[in-house]
C-alpha cells in the first residue's frame, strides 16, 4: 500500500510565493457534470468520422450570471471522445473561435507535427483541418487540448480540454465498471478564479503557472456524486495550468490504481493517496461497500474538500482483477542504446529547456523512428526548494527506468507520457517513437510551456527523409 505522495514535499506548489489556496465556491452543491459521449458523424465499417468544434459559449458555474467559456462541441470542456484500437478515425477539426487554435491529442501515438496538433497545426477562425489516423496503441485515458504557441495556457484556462478514451479488447474483457456517469466517471481537475463570474486570464496570470481560487471538476464547482454502485471507476486527469492535486479521502480510505497515462498498469497498486502533476492521469477504482447508505465520503486535495460522494443503496459486488492486469511490452535497452540528456531549469521567466527558449523553426534533436533511446531528464533548479516540473513528450508513450538511480514508484511501471521531476532529480526513461514527424517535448506547467520551456524533436526514417517547412510563431498567429 502506498501511503505517501512520492514527491519532494519541499517543492510542492503551496510553497510558491504566488500560491493560491483553494476556497469553497459560493452557492449550492451541484451534481458532478458528466461529459456526453461524442456521437460519430457516420461509421463506415472500420472507419469512424467525428467532428470536433472549438467554440465560445456560456456556462452556469457560480450563482448569478453565466460565465463566458470555451469548449469543444459545447460551452465548456468537451464531450468524451472514444477511440478503439485498430479503428481508423477521420476527424474534422473546426474553429469557431475568433482566434487561432490547435487540437493536440495528448498521449496519442500519432504522426507529427500536423495531426498531433502542436503549434505547427493551426486552425484559423472559421477554418477547419481534417486528420486521419489509425489507433494502434493499448487502452488508455488520454485527452485533447489546444496547443498554439504561446497561447496554450489562456485557451485551456478559458475551458478547452476534453477527455479521450482508447479502448482495446483486453481492457474490455476485464471486469471493470463501465457505465458512463453511473460507476465510471471522468474527473477533470481544474481551478479557476472569477471576476463578477467572468474569467480574466491576464488578471490572474502567474508566470510560474496560473492558479485559481475555486476547484472546478468537470466544469462543476462544489460537486457531489451519488454512489449507486459499490465500486466506482474514476478516471483522474490533472487538467490544470499549474496546480498539483494531492488527492485522498477524508478518512484515507484506500483505493486501487489500475492505470496511468498510457494505459493499464502491469499490476494494480493499492494506495490511500495520489499526487498528480499537470497533465498526468490515473485510473482508479474505489470500493465504497463498507459505507452505509446516507453516509458522505469526501475526496480532498490537501485539506480542501473537493468532491462529496453520497452513499446510496446498492448490492455488494466484488471485482476480480487478473494478475498481471495487463501485459506490457517492455522496451528493450542495452549498453549500446544511445542516451539523450535534457535539462529543465529555472523558475518564473527564467525557465529554460537545455538553456534555451523554444523556437518553432529550430529542430533541437533527432531520433530514428522505431529505435529506442534512453532519455535522462533533469530538473536542476533547487532555489527556494525549487519546483516540480511535469515533463511531457508528444507522439509517444515511454517507460521509466530510474529516478535518480533508484527504483521508480510502484505506480510508474506502465506507459507514461508525462512525469513529474523533482528538483535535483534525473528521471531515466526509455523512449521509442513509432510515428514520423516533429514533436514537442516540454514542461506541462502551461505558463512555462508558453514562456518557452519547450523544444522539438524530429523523428525520421533514413530511408524516407521528409523535408518540413516549419512556420514561425508570427506566421502561426
Ligand atoms: Cu515547469
């Protein structure tokens, strides 16, 4: 049983000078919003057609006036987008906002830089882009969010983010809760401040990562969930610009982690708390059967009450999880495997990746497709205790080897695309890309990314070289 948060307490976000403590939002409790499941435009055999539209709207969040927000196919966040391994998707990406945006598939193994949806794939106002790809990775909880450079943080703050689930035959064969909104919930963790019920990103901006005063879970403040089944599946996503979530039940009721960023863990892990840095995911099962009808069980982050689970009447159920939970292909490395080193440094406007700021027209490193490299990712800044930088690589899922030469955490044995790196720590990972293209790698504190704590890698096939014409930031915007 894991009974620690597994990160350096000295570097937690609440030590920052600009830290914003969460407060109870005004107004009543609300049933937790559950995003609808996106219906395909059409299905033709193995081919599925979707349309995703970035749009502005209004959302009722606090008492009184509605809040002007952005969303995909709705006023805030987005519908659940479902992909199935082996199927081919044709997605039309439409922009009805009055500024450029991009559609980045965080965690999806997809060709870059245009399909991946990083800053080289702008969709201009009233414009659209069509992408086609076949999903060839295992079941996972990934997500969609904008990635224009350097406006990612503000666009996410305004509401753009959507949960995405990849399923496969193995995951579907498991005895897991899967009634969407009944015993299977997305939990998109965000925080926002409102000014007369409106967002004002510039007013609340913090160069070290913007924090909000109220917790916003799936776009809901003061959320409650009616527990109608003894075992609930919560697909946790840290969708915040900066906030770290240190989740635990009020009574430290244990739960079971079955998945992380890139899919199921090889073995389920028992824990009574979990910390998620920005963009990280965890798929957890909570067994509420020991509570009596009418009881309320509170999920907290630090000392703050986040979600109230109201226990209803249900018949006891047990879930048998197999061991291993999933067979994960191990990426093989040996003493010949090339090592690539990358360094995250600084705080505030001094953040850098390998001593540099991002340049859209500079390729920072190259790696051959389907060839493995070891990446050593360091966080060198320990001033004032330093901070934890969540490191993300586009277009691939990777595997951890060591943290500062030591064993990785028990819930880090699966596929990952984002990892928190403590100050003075080097995390060693195995990276293999299966798709060609140019991909970003960066800190996922969104304001650090926008400041330029980001670089790009070209994944090449020596037999089929591709010439990329990389647009500049000015051209993109
Ligand atoms: Cu950072």
